[in-house]
C-alpha cells in the first residue's frame, strides 16, 4: 500500500505556521464496490491535481494532510501518512500516492461514529500544530453499526475541529439529509454533494477549495449555502 510521506525539504516538526490540518476519511464499506472505490481514489487524486486546488494550497502557505479508509468499527487503515504540502511537486507526489492506494476491507458496514473517533485520534497525533483542524468525511450511506456521530462528539474532543461531508447521493435513506443533520459539525461546516461516483472528483475539488481557503460559507454547485453551526 502506498503511503505518501512528508517532503524532505519541509520537516513536519518545524517550519512555517501551518494554516490547516486536514484528515481525509474515505468510505470503503460494503456499499462501495471495486469500481466505485477506484472512482473515489482517482477522483481524490484528480482533485488534488486540479490547478485551482494547488494554487489555493500554495497561496495558503501549505497544508498538513493525511488520509485513511474506514468502514466497520475497527476497520481503519491509513492510506497516506501525515504529509506537509507546500510545493507543486509535493502535491503531485501526494496525489500519485492516493491514486495507487489499495483497499484493505470490502465487506464491513458503515460505522460513522467510530470513523469520527479515529479521525479525532489522527488529529491528536498530528506532527505540528495548525491554526485550523478539519475532518473531511466522505460516504454514500448512513451509520448502521456502533455508536452514532453524536456519541463520537461526546466521547472525543471536537471543540476545535470542523467536520465537513462529501456525500455521494443515491442511497435510501438519503445520506445527504443525514450528513447535514447529524454528521457535519463546527463553525462553518458544510456538505458537498456528488451526483454519483462519476462526479466525485469535481465535488472533491470544490470541497478542497472551500476547506483550504476557509471559505466555508460559499454555496455548493447549485448555489445553495449548506452551512451549519454547532
């Protein structure tokens, strides 16, 4: 499994102020088939390769980012270690690593609460402090195993963490409504919607632009503001 690392010229434990620590949580529950997983990972790589996203990362001064796959209660596997992105070459290496990542689990349910707990632990172990902390939850369904998101927010320290959602529309019950009402959290939190996995790359690029720039109050692709404050 490919796990991108930090750029040699930008040590993680020191250097310039870190504007953003971003955790990418990738859904690999049983509702996601092999083709959809590939569209998800290639779409994530394409989003980081989007020139607008790269320009936003460089203009912000850099982003600290990690990624993991999630599904059942204990199924959390790192896809990309914490990586400091502060150059176009570094962004490209990170995108390449994501595009080559392999899926570990295929047959587990959707334990959103446990995934949020794991994301909080990942942020707690970040190698440098950052001004903003964001968890980017991607998924195509609602919680169906273990404790719900509300319990994760009581059990883990989310006081300084914003949770945004990228939801792939189509399941029943509607995951878009679920994410808006029960998953996103924190000042300026929002939901970005992908109309199927074929739309994942464009939706993720929109989402990264909003997260990196801090423009959490912009509307989605249809001009709707999807912001919630807790």
